[in-house]
C-alpha cells in the first residue's frame, strides 16, 4: 500500500471556515453538511487549524452552548497533515500515532486541497479486499 497515494483516496470537496466564524455557525455547517470536521483557513486558503466534532464535545462541556466564542478560540492549531503524494500507509500511521480521524491534505502553493479521513481509507480498502467471513 506504499504505492497508493493520499491524493487517490482524499475527499476534495472540503468545507472550510475562518478562525472568526462563530462556534454556533460552525456547528450548523457540520450538521447541515453531515461532516465530522471543518478545516480552518486564512484568506489565502492556508491552514490555520481544524475543528472536529470531538472538539464540540469539549466546547459543550467547558462552555455555555450558546456562547459567543469563535472557531479560533477552540480549533486545534498544531494540525497533523499529509500531502497528496504521501502514501495511504503513511496517512494511516499518522492517524494511529496521533489518535485522529481527519488529516487535511495540503499543498505548498494551493494551501488546503482536501481531507483524508478514516472513512476515506476504509472506503478504499473495502473496494480492494473481500469482506472477511462473519
């Protein structure tokens, strides 16, 4: 699997927000789009952070659900990323090592170009392997 690259399995229709997006608006986007994470980018599409559904559990625990905080107040700033040329094995290793489910796919010039999730990897593997007997 070292010859299968992230660019082949990543989701390219990412949804992004800015750091000053309200947490309430971010929650609405996650629910409306039925997704588990939002990439936080600046005006040049450069990665600033990531906000996941797991972060929302912490937000609700620590704050009033309808507070006026922004995505920038709660996003993870030290984001683990991959490039489209990284192998899916490398992506899977990062997910296991850092106990994460979403890896933004970045390009030095274009910024964020996609997202590789555990769902993307599972979907790919289900297409190339026969299901094991129950």
